[in-house]
């Protein structure tokens, strides 16, 4: 966990006002992927929802949504921005996840975890929480994200009453660091805040095999649909097949040939069920 939480109130607000383009870009394809879930009135669990930028698209399309994020400031904004959604604090990888018919997470929330081992633990928990016939869609930073940005110069963004400057660095090819300084108008004065975010970069090619151990069949894509994602951001689209199909259908390994570590160890039936 970072020394102080990511996305305190000033940065949460700046993200909400200045960085909605990603949710805008991915929402049409995410909504298409989730159509069958909406038709059967299934629950969509959103992880790392931020201020609710994607949540609003989901709710407006008629989805039943439980939106979650680790940042209390983001959760507060999302509750105001999407009053029809239930929004709760949930920190990956250790907080329990309710069983859901779809799980979505965009804007690479998983890359904010502290280590690759934490990302693996979160992916295992996500896979266990995905109900039969469920759909999983998330984006995550690959090692290529760092390779593409090694020499990136500092950047500045402005709003009417805020300004954000960011310095970038890549540590050991595995950590993408953003050192941010922001100024937000407070009456006649400007308040300064600083946040440093580390994103863990991984070889995303490992993800399908990891999810397959939990009975979830995944594919890596350059985008969720026909939008363009930034270089190094990988879209993962996955499904837990309907009951009746043998595991060999989606990962090629029949149950009887599985080693203990390859067998789904998660008693999904024991997960809390959200009834909202
Ligand atoms: C770049 S923002 C994306 C927000 C939103 N999904 C969007 O597209 O606008 C990443 C989000 O991940 C959340 N996050 C970071 N670490 C997290 C964790 N350990 N568990 C859950 N959410 C986390 C942050 O609080 C932040 O809201």
C-alpha cells in the first residue's frame, strides 16, 4: 500500500473533470460485451470505478451495478455523480468480492497494486467471484507501457481552477512512476498537493493461463472493441463458461490431468452474494 492513499480529494476531482476520455472511449464496447448480462438482469461489479465515469454509462444503459474503489474521495464523487449506483469502498487484492455476473475494471486499476504477486492474487479473487456464464473485462498495463514511455517529458494539464504537472519515470522496466504536483483554486489562493503513483508493469501474456486455472477463459486484445487504447494498455476479455462444458473446452487441460495448483481452489459458493 502506498504511504498515503492514491487519489485524495484534489486529484480525484482533477481526474473526474479532466480524464473522462478513457471511460468515454471504452464504454460502447464494454456495453456491447455486457449486453447479455443486462438482458438477464445480472449484477455488474465494477472495480476501481474512480468517480463513476464508466459507472454512469452502465447505469444509464439499464445495468444493475455495484461500483467500488479503494479511494474514499473517488467513492464520494461517484456517489454524487451516479446516485442510482451503489458505490462502496473495496481495496484489491484482499477485500472480499461478491459473486457477480460481470466484472469490469477500466483505467488500469489493477496496475495500481503494490506488486505482481498482488495482481495475481487479485486476478484469482476476481476469477472466483465471476459466476457461471459471467463476463470479465478489464485493462491493465503491460511491460510495453514502460518501454513506450521511457523518455516521456513532463506534462501539464489545466482546468478552469486546477492545474496538474506530471513527471514520468520507469524503474527497472517494471514500475511506471508518476510524480504529480497539482494546484487547485481555494478562494483567492491556490492549494498545492503532491501525489506519486507507481504502476506495476507485467507480462500480460501470463494472464490467460492464470485465469484458466480458475475456470475462466480469457483473451488478450489491443482494445475492447473498435476504440484505440494507448500503447502498452492491454484489454482482457474473459468468460466463465456455462455449466456442462468440460474445463478442457477453454484451457485444453482436462480436470483429471490437473495438478493441485492448477485446480480451482476457490469455493465460490462461500462468497457473499450482493442482493442490491
Ligand atoms: C486511473 S483511475 C481509473 C478510474 C476509473 N475506472 C476511470 O476509468 O475513470 C484508477 C482507479 O483505481 C483505483 N485503485 C487504485 N488502487 C486500488 C486498489 N488497490 N483497489 C481498488 N481500486 C484501486 C484508484 O483509486 C482509481 O480510482
